């Protein structure tokens, strides 16, 4: 009913998703690693490989927004490091 619809609407907030991820990280870290973190890394790497420069627009699930963004920025930083 209405309770479910309200819960779904609240999850559309990026802040609410962050809180949910934090909770899941503490409650089931192994599951979150596979379902979110590994996928975030994979999506960011593939985007970087296929879109090496310029503006990139990607459609991802809301739960992956923060993780893909974090991984994207980490890869960007790695690309700025001088070669050894």
C-alpha cells in the first residue's frame, strides 16, 4: 500500500541510498562487496576503457551512483600518477 510507495520514494534520495549502503556494509559486508563494490569497479573500469576522454553519460542503478563515481575518480587519479 501507501507505506511501500513512500519507502520506495525515500530510496530515490541519494542520501537515503548512502545510509542504506552504510547499513548493508555493516550488516552483510560480503554481499555488499559482490553486489555493489565489485560491480561499481567493473562499471567504472569499462566506462574508462570505452570512453577515455571527454564527457561521459552513463545510466546506472541508483545504488551504484556513489560507487561508480568514487571508482571513476580513483581511476582518474591513477591516470595522473607519473609512470615509474
